[in-house]
């Protein structure tokens, strides 16, 4: 509105200056006439740019406007002597009013810029969070950890109390609550929604997002008055489908804004971006799972190839793996380590493939020379696996599974913490299985005897911490001896 007053002021201002210039032949007043024109044009521009509400253009026009007004003030002083006193007074009032209004407009403009900057800051923060998610999707391979992180970001960016992610089951009959933030455990466990039912089911069926500001008004068919007492049923919420290519695989839903406001288009846009990222993460995880299954099949094939060659060690590798995993769990290792340990357990004796069969399958005791050949199997195993990129972490475990805590093992005579922790765990599991398995010339030792032997060798052959974890797992019943068919030999 103040722009309109400006406009009126300046018309009057201009009329006075025209009258002045026409009443005098002084050249100075004709120069002023040009300023008047500039003044008038600038105000007109400002008025029209205000209509367009284009911030940048408006700001530039206002700067020009202030400049011309300052020229007017200067011109007033310059021609002071030419005017009668009442003209000077009227002009002073106009110029001062114009300048005050300029300052007022400029202040408003600054406020508007400040507001825009705050909005921009929020947007930049949102983009930053989305960028972090994209990076995480490329670096975090564990889907559960990744989804947990993405949902935390969703809560933060959208300032909501609850977010839930539903995925279709294999039959596509139900939507299962996969992960949630803000839901109580009792609700979280086993929550499933039949496809097509409720708003979640509707979004899954149609594959279209829903922004609901007031469910009672917009979709009364889904609103039950009893829901008023249900703390998990809000009137405003957002639901978007998760899609891989064009197929809907689940639904992402948020509700309960912290500031109690209803959701808007901007929130919907953000949730759409997040849902796309989550769908990419799920697709990546599925691809990685398939890839891992293929790797595992290859590893099992290798392990079976060893069993076929060495009749004494048949089943030994998988048994060692079964003993190693509970030990690692007791030690608090996470999923990635377990996976590596599982591969190492299955492949720890793979080097025996490179040992001639009549030494490997010799009945009776080995000569020193034969034993020195057998002792090469960890290094041969490391060489075989050395060229396989995804097994690079497994190689040191294979190479050092016969090292001893006191440094008297082979092949490198490493001691204590020089030995990779995975290799120290496999050493205990390997020995326990070797002792408890039957040999051609004797029956396997009872589990209790083997356990006591492991305990006795703590601090000499084995890492004391690994032995402690082994004993805990054993006492909990997580390490149980199951006889398997093939005959085993401890090497
Ligand atoms: Fe071995």
C-alpha cells in the first residue's frame, strides 16, 4: 500500500517541479526536470515490479528509487535560492516524506529477504540431509541399519513424531510394518495391514501419494470417531508409495507434526524424495543379497571340493564355522564381522587342496617332512583366495588360523594381538572340533574334556579373551558337539 502513496506523492512532486521549471528560464531547472522524469519512472517501475512480486527486480528498482530521491534532495539544495519560501517548505515535506518512506520500504524489503533467507537455510538443510542419505545408500550395505538412519532423518527433516515403513510380504497380500520411529513396541511387533485396506492399503494399491490435511473432512470413510481416543490416529498425515521401477513395494507414512501444524505440499515433496531414496536402498540391498547368495554358493562349492579331496576333513569346515559364530557373538562382534568369520570358517583349510592326496589322506602318523608339507596349507589357502576381491578380509584369517597366542604357531610365528582376532577365534573353534571328532585310530574326546583342554591352553595356545567367550557360549549351550559322518583329523 505504501507504494501507492509513493506514487501519489511523486505525481504531486513532479507537478510542482514542472511548474517551477516553466516559470523560470534558468537552465538548472531544466536539468532538474530530467531528474523528475527519472524519479517518476523509477517509482512507476517499482509499483509494477511490486505487482509481479519479483524480489530481485524489486530490490534493484528500490535502490534506483532511493538514488533518484537523493538526487531530488540535492537538487533542492542546489536550487534553493531560486524558490520562494513556501515552495521550499512544501518540497522539504515531500522530499523528507519520500526518503522516510524509502527507508520504511527498504526495511520491509530486508525483512522479506531475511524470511527468504530463513526458508533457503531450511531448504539447504533439507538438501544436505538428502545428500547424506544418498551417500549412505552408496556406503551402508546393511539394509536395516540404512533404513533406521533414513527414518531418523525423515523425523528430523519433516519435524514429525512418527514415521512408519511398510513393505509387501512375498505373496503381496499384506503390508508388514518393517521399521518405525515413534511407535511403541507392542504396536510395532507383527503389525500387518491387508493390501487394499485403510489408507496405507489404498496408497499401496493405487501407487499414488496422499496428502491429508484433515481426514474427517477429506476422507470421512476412513475416519472413525473412536479414533479420537487413539493416540496413533491423527487427522493430518502423509503417505507415499515406495516404488522400484513402476512396481509398488511398500508405503512410507508420517504423522504427528511436532508443531501440531497440518502437512503441506512441501512436506509431500520431501517425503516423495525420501521414499525414492528408500526404494533405491531396498533395491540395492536386494541386489547385494543376491550377490552374496552367489558368493556363498561359490564358497560352499569350494569347501565341498576340499571335503571331496580330503576324506578326513569332510564337514569339518562347516562345524568350525558353527563353533566360531557363537564365540564371536559373545565377544560382541557385529553382522559384517560374522559374515567374514563364516566365510573364513568355511575356507580356513582350503589350502589343503594344494597338498598331495597321499599325504592328506595318509592313515597313521605323519613323518616330519610330511607334516612340514601339511603346514604349508594356510599359506597356500591365502594364495588361492588372494586374488578374490570380496574375500580380501578373509585371507589373513585363513593364513593365520594355526598361529598360537605364545608365538609358537605357523606359518609366521605371530603372537598375541599380532594375530587377527578372527584367526584367534577360528583357532579355538578348529581345535575344539578336531578334539571332539572321531579319528581313524581313536574316538573323539567328550565335549567336556575338550572344553577343559581349551581352558588349559588359554594364554599359551589361545587368546584368553577368546577362551572366555568360548566358555560362556559353551555353558549357555550354544556350542554343542554333533557327530558328523566323515572322519576328521586335527592338523
Ligand atoms: Fe588348518
